[in-house]
C-alpha cells in the first residue's frame, strides 16, 4: 500500500511517500532563503510559498516513485499544531485529493509524526519520547500508539527556537541549530551559561534565560564561538537533566528523540553516553517532512484506527493527548 503524507505546518513544504511502512520518497522544499532576512518565519510568506510549490512537489514525488495518484491507498496530512495559514494549505490539498480519489484520509498530529520518524516497528511501548524542535519541546510517556502522557514542556521558548534566537544574536544564519553547532566546534574557550531550572521538582524546560545570558556575554565582549559553545552545552545539559530525571521517576530506559534538534550530534552523544536505549530519526527525517506524516498514518491504519472525517478542520493548537 502506498501512503502519501503532506506537512505544511511551518515553513518547509514536505511531501513523502511510504510503501508498506518503508520510506520511498521524501521531498522537502525549504524556505530558509525566503525567511533568512527576517531571522525567523514570516507566516504569510510561508503560506504563499506552500501554495506555490505543493502541487509540483507532489507530482515530482509521484514521478520519482513511478506511480500515479490512482495508486495511492491512503492520504494523510498534518492537522496541527502549527501556523494555521500554512497548515491549511497542505491539509485542504490532501483532503481534496482524498475526496477526489475516494481514498481514506488521516489527520495527523505533528508531534506524533515526529515520533513516527524515530519509532522502529519492533519497538513496543512504554517508553519516553522527547520532541525538540523550533516550535516544540515536550517530554512524553508513550503508553501506546495514540496514548500519550505529557510529563513536561517548555515554559517559554522551544529548544530549537532558542538556538535560532542565539544564532541571530551572533549574526549567524537561519536555522540556527546547525550554525551554532558548527561555530561551537571552533571555540577555544566556553562562555559561562547556567543550566536552566536547576533543582526543580518538575520536568519542565526553559530556554529564554539562555538567550538573555547570550546577550550579556556578547555585550561583555566574549568571542562568538565561546558563546555558541557555552550556550549549546547548557541547552543540551538541560535537556539531558530533565530526561534523566524522568528516567529515574518512571524506570523507563528507552528513549525516542525526535524533531529538528535531534540532529544535533552533541545531543545525540549526550543520550548515548547516558546508558539509555535511544532512537533518533534517520538522516533527513529530523526536520519537518511529509514522510513522517505518511509513517504515522500507516501505523494508525495498521493498528485499526479509523480514517478521519473530511469535515475535520485544521487547528493551530492541539494537545497530543487528544489526538
């Protein structure tokens, strides 16, 4: 069975094709150049760019797979959360295609899709899942497919958002994660950054204070590379401390790490050195993409979850526990 997945939740246009649970095509049209001058995503520009590229990107994906629309068995799209204008482009496109072809349609939660990208078929719950990206930093206890318990979330900025903001302060490119990681490797010293929420009782995250510290250090004349290294190490230490506290409390030593921040090699090393059984998305599936949406839909279909009604609208806010 061929599954088409579409993601337009933010600035990347993602179209993916999965066949019997295996990724065959994964195309992403990046808008980095469009938004770089603004230091972040401009929602209206993102929506217009999705409208421009989605249909030709879908046609290209089908062509690379050597199939036509009539060969599709399932069609899925991200329903939320995300930028509502951007979401509507891909979501309505996918629903219209499903209606025209008479195929089942699955409305997919963006965070479940990220988890699906890192979730091996033979991995049975329960386990912990950290989703860290430009828009999300959430820690879940995954009890089963469709059964998620939120353990902690960011109080302010998402982890990836923190990387983007600090990168902008340092005059680096967008997105900031890869730029911070690159510059940190050049550092001869490390600027001082406190690890956020030290000693907290809960399992929350916070990254806005690290941005404030970066401003102070920059004004004090610290080298940019030292600031990048200090920020990255503090951010990763914070993520690691919260996750390991959750491991201690739940007794679960299996962890999925998903979202764009999961591609950070220092973060990967942190969890691998912690003695956990840890899973990361394959290369190309960390960022927003359509293949992860198709994987999530395939998994739901295989588990007997009913298709979504075409009357169901997109939503910018959607707790994963309600998906």
